């Protein structure tokens, strides 16, 4: 979780917006989609030496990272490390409270320093339909606030959003149907497939909202794309990639959680995307 500070002045905010809109991305694939790493995948290594991890991530071929905490560094310190390694921040995972009205200004400030426009809540739960409708209202307000600053608020799914239903309608559909188009959706395709659902069908149901897609293979596995566990049907990556090329998707974000102490699995993931022409 980020620390909380006073929101930027109007002039500083305007400068940050200009920086977002004027950013040039020389590492984009021919499709315009790039590949980033969710640093939670190597969390033990990142906590011990974030600078060394960022260097390795860049050398493997990733062009961006998504944060789940800053390993004790300030946003300014972390931004310097990103710049030193030619990486960009394409997202951060934050708690629900960080996007509520009393906190979102400070959350945006932290992320403007990082150069990150995408503020993603990576999980929440309620056992009622009404609770999910209330979640949607929080996201609508936060996303409208963020949009004024060229930033985006979104939600990242796990499996329960598809397995749990109210009167036959799953949590994901309730949330998506009750949020406005400013709320982006970060689908974790591995979780969707593991829940027994078709990721592409759900991508198509709520299009033009997937600025980032979490790239993960079905469970249980080491998380390397294209290598599902024995006896399991893996994600149809060709279909997912084809959809992303028609949508607003800017990033596939790799999350391989099985072994946070090595680079083996995240190296396998970027090598897979290289075979698809995306890295």
C-alpha cells in the first residue's frame, strides 16, 4: 500500500497529464500491445533488491511492470529505478480504500510520480448482489475522478467472481453491468479458465474496457503461458491475443506466482510471448 500525502496542485496535475498523453513507447510490438510483469511474481526477489530485479526484467524482454507495493521505496525512488532500466509502470494493485473519495487524490499523486495511469483493485468480496452493486458505485465515482486526470480505475478478478452467483448471475457480470465505461476491467484469464468459463466469451461481453489483461495459465501450474498442467485444457492464447488486438488493450501483464524466488517461470512467459510477436 502506498503512503498517503496531499494531492498535487492543479499545475502539477496538468503536468502529469501531459506526461501521460505525450509518452512515447518505442518498445511496442507491431500490434501496439506490450508485455509487462506483475512484480508479485518475483516478490521475494523484488523485496530484497528491487533495482536488480528491474534490471533482470528488462534484460528478459519485458518493457513494463505492474506493482503490488514498492518494496519500501518511495514513488520518486522507484520512478528513478524504472527510468534507469528503460521500463514503464503500466499498473499498480491497491486496496479498495485507496480509491475511495477521501484517499483517491493521494493515490493518484503517488502514481503520477511513478508514471502509472492504471489503478487496479486486485480483489474484493461480498456475499450479496447488493454488495456488488455498492462496489460498482464506488468504482464509478473513482473512475470519473481519475478520468479528469488522464488516469483509470479498474478491477482484477479471481475465480469466485465467476463461480458465485445470485439468481443465476455471477458477481463479475453484476459488477460489470453496473459500472460505467470509465471503469476498466483487468481480466485474469487464467482465473477465468480455471473457474470453468471461457475467457474470450467474457472479454467479448464487455468490450472496450480491457486496457490491461493479466496473462496467466490455468491452475495448478507453474504459470508459464502455453504450458497447462497435465490433463488440463489450457487458455486459448491465440483467441485471447486476437481479441486484444481488436480491443483497447495496451498490455498483457504476466503473473506467474508459483515460485517468487526465481526468474524461471517469468522467463518462460516472456519467451512464449516472443513466439507470438508481442515481445
